[in-house]
C-alpha cells in the first residue's frame, strides 16, 4: 500500500473521531425527543450502535465495557453494543516499518531474525505481529496504532453521551464513579510499559500455577507503544465447546485460577475476560483430546484493589452463606458503598446471591444450572432495579465494583460456553482457606515492588 493511501485511511479514521461529537449531540437530542413522545427505544438503540460501530476503535471498547455492567446502559442499548466487533483497518507494511522505526530506531530490523508485516491479530488500540528473535525465540509484537492517545481522549469525552442515555431511561444507579474508573483504566491501557510490568506481575502471582501460562516480556524490544512478548501457541476457547467434559472442566478450573487466585491472594484482577484474551494449549484429537494449559494474554486492563476491598468480597460470601443481614451490610461498606437503606441492601443482596450462586451451592453443577444463557440474570436484575427505584434511586456504585463485576460476568460467560460441570463451592473454599487481609497486603506490596509498580 502506498504512503498516500495509508495517510488517507488514517485521516479518514481521524475525521470519523472528530465527527462523533456532532453525531453524538444530534443522537442525544433525538433520544430526548423520543423519550418525551414515549417511544423510539429500538430505533435509538440501533442508531447508537451504528454511530459507535462506525468508529471501529477505543469508544467501541468503552461501550463494550459498559454493556457488561448491570444497568449502566438500558438493556436494549447494551444488547446492540454487544454486537459490535473491532474492525479497525490494519496498518500496512510501509506504515508498520515507520512505526517500528519510531519505537526501536533506524536499525530496528536488525534486532529480529524475522518479522511478519501481516498482522496476526487486531485489537482496539493496536495490532499484533509475529516475529522471531535473534536467538530464535518466537515473539508477539503488539504495536499501537498512531494517535491513539488523542483518539481515546475524544472517545472518553463522549462517555457522557452514553450515561445521559441511561439517565433518560430513569435508571436508579449513579454512574459517576463508573465513569471515573473506566477513564482511568482505558488511559492506562495506552501505556505498554505499564502493561509489561503487569505481565511480569502475573508471572509472579501465578508462578505456582503452571497450568496458567503467562508470556515472558522481551524488555529490550518493548517501549511505551510497542510490547514484545513470548509467542504462546493455542486454540480459541470456542474450539473446545464440544471437547470431552474432562477437558472443558480443566479449562474452567484454569480460568478460575487465572482470575480469582490473583484477586484473593494479591488483590489484583484481570478486568477483561474477553474470549480473545486467552487460548488453550492442547494435544490429541476427538475423545483423546488433552488440555495442557491455558494461555492468558492482554494485561492492559488490570485492576489493583485495596486489601480491605478483597476482605469485603470474602466477607460478603461468608455473610450470604450464613444469611446474616448485619454482616452483609458491613461487607457492602467494605466495598465502598455509601450508607445504604435497608431496602437498598436487600435489593443488592438479590443480585449478590445470583452472582454468588455457583459458589454458594455445594454440589457439582454448571454455572447457569439449567437456566438458558439468554435468560441468565434477567429476572434478578429486573427485580433489583425495581427495588432500587422504589427506594428513590441514585445508588452510588464505588469504582472498585466496576471491573470486579465485569470480570465475574465475563468469566461466568466463559463457563457457560464451556458447559463446565464443577463444584464451584469447593474450588472457592479452597481459594479462601486461611484468608487474611494483612497477608494480602504483604503479598501485594512485595509483588508490586518486585515488578516496579
């Protein structure tokens, strides 16, 4: 592709970003008119999805984050946003050469034995290229698209549009802390040097769990906008949906360890359990198919929690188990929720019991336990929203809640796709055995210091 064509394509992308502000204002005005007339929800939702889908970039990422948080957006808007897929046009070879030169210098090509200019994968902020080191190691080079920082800021400035739609729908949740959390995490994802430190952190936290594989960082080939990691072979999780039950269960245990062990022991959680962020290493065919490991990728969206919050999560589980209302309310306070009315506490507990259902139930079961995936959680969230509205609404959600909830829902979705049958209660009990907040604080401080975070 020629330089002019590359420039034109990137210029077109920039023009779309600039145009979004105008489109957003017009769309918000139309939504307001439609609400006053008492209709237009389906049309509004499709128009929003169309507007965001045309961006093919970071705003779509933000929208997809919101679509996994209960009632952050109206249900019909969330459903439309979930259909979006990242289709950012890839950088061509000439442009990749210029970007690599900018990151590693004019002799960058001499630092690789081989570099494939055709991207192996695309993400919302960049694309991944296969490469080989001078020592013969296979590598994955994640190269950030140009001008992503300004694109992200443009997108974040339009978060208010999405939340205004929620307000117009009369939802009872105050989303200001949600917006702050999303802004901070998305900006963090722009810094690949930070992501490299987090990847090293996960190698520390999962060192005693060899089933979960974390790629090694190639420090000398990484910068703020280029992250070079060890290449790990694997197959998509969806390829194992019809694998033998034993294989699917092993993958599910690996997923649990990849997400919940770091959280419960170190107060750290991977906030993006997107299906593209892990692959499965396996051998054999058919009934003889054997799972050898779970590859965990993309460390840009990771949340580090105060140890007290982690204690609150364990306390809520124990309180639900004992059906102790006073202890449940105390656990919510540890999470950072403001003083709640008894009605709000009861409403939130409906959702908490649903989310914790698999780990509260001491038996082998699937995550959904016979409920259709399309109906999973619908009744409960409807019940919660009605109860909160009856209490006057405007429940402030603490920012720490955002990615814990997202990880829980995303991981549950993976369990559903696998049809895993496990005693989730026993797995969780093993994970929290001997839980101690002070020990979490010590482990967290030591691990963060070890990787320079």
